[in-house]
């Protein structure tokens, strides 16, 4: 049985896949890992590249599936994994050199921990690596019975990025938490909000896990036509969080912290949806309407007067008028 299972969803990344796989294969140390490439119905050469790489490089496994999105592909990888520990890597990013070597020592030194969180560097288009502004990781263990305190510690250091997590597979199986297939954008954070309900103790490592590629054209983060998908994903996540509250998995205090976290994701996207393109605004509106339960929540929205005004307009006049009015300020 391998120590690590590294799950890499693959979809139309033929220009980046080789570099991603190379970053895993060239990790120093024993070959105590398996790397699971989940081809999520790619329409370019990515699927064939997966097969070719697996035929050449030991430790690679390939699963081909119909396109179902990043969350579903990750779930497929989890189901196929046999390692003691799970790592996630996106196929346009790279594993930091020496990561597995550092993890071997950390896991052995802290056998009572199930969830380790590290850092990342942003991989700029010019090839340089830079720290991410605004994150502050305090190395060492963090234990608390207070869900809100755990969430604050996690998001201060990591902020919904599973490719900075190392998770004990048996713990994840016991918690029975999976990625939400209906969440087609920001798939990480509903997963970690739910998993955090089952984990009172986190361990923060001053270790770079991932070189995260920024600014890739056509991604859900950079392409304006994907704005409706963002709100579709947020609405799916909000339904999941509400169900956790309704069935008692999340108590009132935990659910309130979840709502604030979800709103802090929602409000910047709502501002972004105030585009001049009326068709894009119209496509976003049904999902933004579904997200009305988040309107009273959020911590970051209270930090600036213009953001507070935007929220007041959303609550008073509704999203259709507010997005139209705000779009008039766009050049």
C-alpha cells in the first residue's frame, strides 16, 4: 500500500499536463506514492497524453470518465485511491520540489493529526514564483472545539485550496465527506467547510505544497463568460450547507460561521457580476436570487463603505436593479 495517493483531475490541459506530472515523478525519495490521473472527458489530447505518460512512468494510474466537472473527478480519484494519505493537485499546476520528502518527516513526527495544511507559491506567466498576499500561516498544531476558531485559522493560512492539504484517507472515509458535484466553481471550499466539522485538530506546515499557475486563459477564474457558473456553484454549496444545518450535522454556531465564509466568497463575485453585458447579468440572476440567504452575512463586506452600500442596494432593490446600476459605473 502506498503512503501517498496524489489525485490529479485532467481536463483539456495538453499544454500543461507534462510539467504537472513531471513535478510528481521527480520528487526525491522512495516511490511510496501512486499518482491517479482522472481524465474528465477531455476533448483535446490530454487523455491520450495520460495513457502515454502512464505507459512510460511507474506509479501513474489513469482513469477515463465522462465529463462531470472537477469535483466529480476528484471524487473518482478518492474512490480509486489506496494510499494512507491523500494529496490533490490541479493539472495546470506543479507539486513543489521536495514536498513528499518533507511530508514523510512531518507525518511521522505528528501521528495524531489527520489534516495537514501548507503554503503555496503563485506561478506567474513569466515563470517567477511569488508568495500569495494576504495569507498568514502560523506553523504548528491548532486545536479547538470551536468551529469558528478552526475555520478562522484555516482560512487565515490556506483559504479553500485543497491542493495545500494532506489528509489521512481513513479519516476522510470515516467522515464520509466528498466534493460536491453540483459545485462547478470554487469546488474546494464547501468540501473543507464540511470536513472541518469532523476535525478538531489541524497541523500547519511551513512547507510549500504547490506552485499555483495564475492567469491561465479560459479557466473559470479568468473567463468572464464563466460568471454564471460561479453563482451556480455557490448556490449548490449554499444548499449543501443549509442541509448540514437542517439535519443537525452543523449546529447553529458552526452554521453561522459557514454562512459568513460563504458570503465572503459571494460578495466579491456579486460585484464582479455588474458587467455591461446584459446577457451575462441575466444568466447570473437566477443563481444570485437563490443566494439571498447570504445577503445578511459576511465579514469582509462590512469593511468598506462602498461594499456596505452595494449590499444595502441588493437587500433593498434586489439583484436585477443593483447589478444594472452598478454596471453603469463600469467603463
